[in-house]
């Protein structure tokens, strides 16, 4: 199976695709390879809409709830821009005080209230499983924008779309994940999603921050070649995609170990000199030093373009989920 | 006088109705029965607009200020959705720090500033009388979205509209109000509004949370039959509309009394078995246990539909107040 | 050189003016007198758009980021109304937690993220120079909405536009600045901007709150007549524009001195009796007593109209910066 050619065109009629229309987006496990290719094709159309004038009227009159129980400016802003560029609008709800008794409404009741005003709900919540809980209460689509240690499927989709657009295809690539692979929700989801393609994955991290075995096993069962190492140099020169994540000080009991480890995984101009000429560096952002700013000027630095791809993927998901039949 | 038939159609030309155009919405006492019927008819048109595609361009280019001096996610969101579904947009102002000296601008000055940018102001303020104060300062319409112990007229209007739509008419109904009738602004306003119709009202509450005499007297002078009791069972089987409110722990000096009272007014599946087959349960929400979640599946549970009617009523009010001449 | 006649009409074709299209708005020093006249002419067109129906579709599909690192409801709201009245929309970001390590993203990275979603960024930041820093990181236009002790160019532009519209021209006027002229960023910028015209400027303040010498020197080098005094009466009767600013208690070590000074600069009905019949009183707002509310009814009180002019100036700037080529 091959990825579609770069000029593949999905007609808008397909937006009423029954695989997406009216559906929740809760987990990357919902997506087949074919589904991904649909999302990518629609995302590409969205990028063309934005290039040619900024927006469309596709979702005119539609209202989205952006329900954020914890702050996430980046994700929240991306969804706001996505619905607005499609002609719709948004109700932004931040800092929901869900813990106090006086305002102690259940998540289900809040969701049922907001769906009585709006057409879909983007939910960010600190507790794992909350998106699924909301989806049970709701009759309108719930889009999971991160549920604690659970999933953040639109992040994984935008990561995959970035690779697809930047490299022309996902099949055949070697993807190296770097940094905190133990606690990083982003890399867990991306690894799972990449397992739908024909790739090789390298995991580079300090010993205490290794990719959890459950993910390695799951990816292995899809027939994907994986390498676990703590040495970036060993795998860098074969890497097509270097996915960098932040190593948080709080993860270490021994601060000496942290200081040592931290510096050994900084991506800088030296790192880039050892990398392929045609490869990309990604990062979910924010970055706090794990990629030196000197790398920003390197055309292989794809992390800001990655944000923009995120806009297109979220536009695509909204259009697919809310598309008229 | 009868309520209009369910298919009554008020042409949009009527939006420049001089009773509403450019006017403030400060108190339910502004509304005659005839006014209510106009609001209901326009609200029904609004529900049709939302059903058929999500929105309209009726208020395109119009900007609303949502000025909230205290949080009220539900009311605020409802107005945001209302203006956006009509093609307009909103400036949301939360957490106005009006108490500090450095930012100690008067309400009048804030209102005059915001009306220089926008076409109308929705005001939520903790102090009774603040909406009237704002209306004096402003030249553009002020919509009172709750002024402390004062009024919250759009809540009362949406409550009345819910009854009207769910039961087909308001005349001839028996409405039972349950819970905290002393401090509940919602039931005070609703009782006054219902007094414009031919209804019977039952007040069911613990003795210390009775409907204040001033409201009972006012409603009585309109010729409305009223029953005051602490026993829900005594009136439940004749009830067409059961309006439930929350009993707040803080109202009780004696916590033992609270615990006893609290449980005796929970509406659950047992309660519903004793109720009419054709009746509705309403609640202004949020609810924290005073209606068991098992009731949610009962078709008589109207409290989530009530939120949706609120959207249509607020759309209707905005269209009427801002409608072109 | 004369200001254009009141009915001067700048055709919309001019919006793709290369002096503005795609440019940052960082400092008033960018603006020539000719640039100002263009902004004023477009602002007047904007006022006509708002008068005739509320909005336009000029910036349909365009999305603005309102990035506020410190609160400024007035400025923020004004930009929101401006983009919305032009058919565009906004991503509002308040209370950016930029100091914590966990969210310690650099301003440059935040700006690059937001520009990947949107078409321009309005930035309010407590640190001087931050707008210029953001502009270096960004490829899309940055509009400085106040950078600490630095500049707030759109405030100065709206102040100048207010004078222009209210008095018919700026040349030939006597402008008196009153209050805290030492710390008030507003009067510093306005003085600089007025130096592009043929005006006389009076500075009235307590001795300890005088206009800093650097500004006086700069304005003097433009050939502008300036008078420094602590006596309002001495200059009031020749004043065409009285620009009032607030004297903050915190500026005084000696609270007795503060109390004495504070009252001597309050503008009230008595003050207005000594002023010209054709003159205006301006204030950047909020005011906390330095202009008595009894003055509000005086037709010479222009401070609320000043807010409205601010809307038109910001609409003009957005249209000029984002206008299609």
C-alpha cells in the first residue's frame, strides 16, 4: 500500500464521509491507514484555502465549544483558528472550576449544556478517560484535545501529517525519537500511529526515560523494526525524522544525573552537521533549550511549520466531523 | 386571551418592533403577556434557523459585549452562541477587577467605553441595581444577565418559553416549584412571569426556605391560585411542570436539619413514578444531586432541552433589540 | 502643508499601500505626517462603515492574535471589535504565564507559533523592547499595543485622530497636557506625534511630575513652541485641547503633597467655565476622579468619543497592514 501522490485531490463532497461525520475523535486507535490518508488529503486542501485568502465559509454558522479544564494555549489557539478560518465561531471556556462544591457540576452535565448551544466540543481535561466519559454523555461530537495521561490524538495526527508533507511519504522512513520517551504522551501516540506505515523507529533516551515496554511490544507486533539506545550519534546519520521532546528536571531524583543527561540531548548546529542533508527536526513545543535557537534557521528545522500543519489537520477534522451530508 | 398556535409565524419584518428595538432588557416587569408571545414566536423562528444549518446572517457585522463581573459560564456561553449563530460576534470580558483602586473605573465609565466599540452590552454584576445603573450611563441597549439579588430576566424568559414549547401552552398548567424558594432568584422571577398567565402554582420547600411573602402577595393580586407546602407528594400527581432548585448547605445553621431536608427533596425514579405521564421536570442547572442522574433518560426530564430553549430566547432578544428598523 | 479637507476620500484600492501592507506597527517614529493623514483618511472610512450597518467583509477569513502578557481590557477590546467589524476574527490570549519554567517559552517562539495560525499579532507586554523583539522573530505583522515603558503607538494615533476629527485639523492648535507628565507614556508619544504638525504645547504638572527633558528637547528641535508650568489657569483660556492624565498616589513619597496636588488638577464644571467655548477635553481612560463626572454632559468632553475614534484607527491600521495587494 502506498501513500497517495502529493497532488491527490479529495473532492469536498467527501466531507460527508460516514467514517467521520458526526463522530467523536477520542483516540488514534480509531484511525486506519486509509482514514489517515483521508485526513491528510483534506488537510492539504485546507492549506490551500488558507494560502488563497485566509478562510472559507465551509462551516459558516457552526459554533464550536473549546472546553479547557487545564490551560493549553497552543492547542486551544489552534482549534480557534481552525474553526474561524472555516467561517465558524467558538465559545472558549477556560479555567473551569470543576472541583468546588458550589460549582461542582459533573463533566457529563457540562458537556450536555454546551452541546445544547454548539455543534461540537473540543475537550481538554487532566483526567485520563474523561474524553470517553464526555462522549458517552454527549450526542454531538467530542474531540479529545488531551485527557491527562491518556491521549491527544490531534497532536499525533498533526505529527504524522508533518512527516507526510515534509518528506513526501511516511513509508520507508527512519524516525528517531529523542528525549523523555517514558512520560511523553506525544511520542507514545506517534509511535502507534507510525506502526500503520512501513517505518523504522529509533528510541534515544536516558535509561530511566525509556519508551515503555507496552508501546514497544505493540509497535513490534505490527512488524516495525525498533532500536532502543541512549546514543543519538549511533542512529543520527540514518535518521529521516528526528522527533525531539523535552526532558523535565522533575523526572530525576538525582539532579547530577539530570544535568549530565540534559546536555547530552541538546540538538544544536553540531548535531545538525552529523545529520542527513534531507531530514527534518520536529518538536511538539514549547522547547526550553533542548533545541538550540541556532538551529531555527536551518531549513531542516520543521517545528514551526509543524504548528502550521496542526492548523490544517484540525481544520480537516472539524470539516470532516461537521461536514454536511 | 390564548397563546398562539404552535405554528404561528412572526415575519422577520417585525424584528424592528418598537417595543424592543434599541431597548434595554432589565427586568421581567417590562414584559406584558403580549410581549412574551412575541419573544416566544421569534424564539421559535430561531430554533428553526439553528435546525436548518446552524446560523443566519441577521446580525452580521454586529458586535456584542459580554461584560461579566462575576463568572457565569452557562449564561455567558449562551449569549456568545446566540450572537454567533446570528452572524455577529462578541467581546468577552471576564474577571473585571472593579474593586482595586488602580483599575477602579466606575461601572458607568466601563459601559460607556464598551458601547463605543460595540452594539449592545450583556451585563452580569454581583450588585443589585447595577443593570439599571449601567442603562442610565449607556446609550446602547443593556441586557441584564443577573444583578446579584436583583433580576435575571433572560433566565425567567427561557423558563417560560420552555414550558410553552414543551407543554404547548402555559394557560391551564399547574407549576410546582421545589427546593430553595427563599433565596432562589430564578423562582421569584418565574412566579412573577407566570402570573401573566392562567396557572396554578405550588411552592414546595422546607419551612425555612419558603417563597417570600412579597412574591406570594404579588402573584396573588394577579388572581393566581397558590399552595404553600413542604410535602412534594401532596401536589406531585397534579403537577404539569416540576421546577427543581438546589438547596444550598450554607443556608442552614443546623447541619442535621440540612441533611434531613436535602434528601427529602431529591427527584429520582421513584418521584417520577408518582408524576403524571405528560409533565416536565425543569432545573436552571447546575444540579448537584437534587435530581438523580437516573432521571436524565426519562423523556419528561426537560432540563437539558431547557438550555437549548435558552439559546433561542437569547437569539430572539438580540434580534429584537438589535433588529434593523 | 495642510491637513486634508473633512470630506477627503481615500479609495479602498489604496489599502494595499506599500507603506503599510505587511509592515509592523512598532513605534510612532515610523509615521510621517503623510502616513498619519493616510491613517486618518482610512479611519474616517471605517467610521462610515460602522455607521452604515456595523461592519464589512474586508478582512473576512483573516484571524488576528491578541497576545496580552498583561491585562488591558480597553486596548484588547478595541482590537477585537476592530477585526470583528471588518469581518475577521480573533484569538485572544490573556495571562500568558511566561515566567514559570515549565511554560517558559521565549517570546520569539510564542510569536512564531501564533503566526503559524493567524495573519497578524497584536502584542501587549510589560517589557520595553519586546515588540521589536517579537517583530524580529515574526514574519507576519506585529502591532505593538504597549511594551512597558516603551511605546503604545496606536494610543498616540487615536489621540491625534481624535484631535483631527473633533477640531477639524491639528495645525494651529494649542494642546495642554495635564497631570502626570513624567511617567505617562501616553503624553510622551502624543507630544512626539504632534511635533509633526504646527502646534503649541503646554505642559501642566506638579514639579515632580514634569515632562522629561528628552521629550521636551526632541519636540523643541521640531520647532514647536512649548510652555512648562504648574498652573492650569495660566494656560487654560488659550487651550484648544486639554489632555488630562491621572496622577497616581504611588508616585509620591509625601502623601500630604499628593493630596494637595491631586485636587488642584481636577477638571470640573468650574474648570470648564474658564475654558474656550470650542475646545475639547481628552483622557486616555480610565479616570478615577481627575475629571468630575459633572463634566461628562459637557459637549466639550471628548473622552468617550475618543474611545470610538480608537476603534476606527485600529480598524484602519488592520486594514492597511492586512490589505490585499
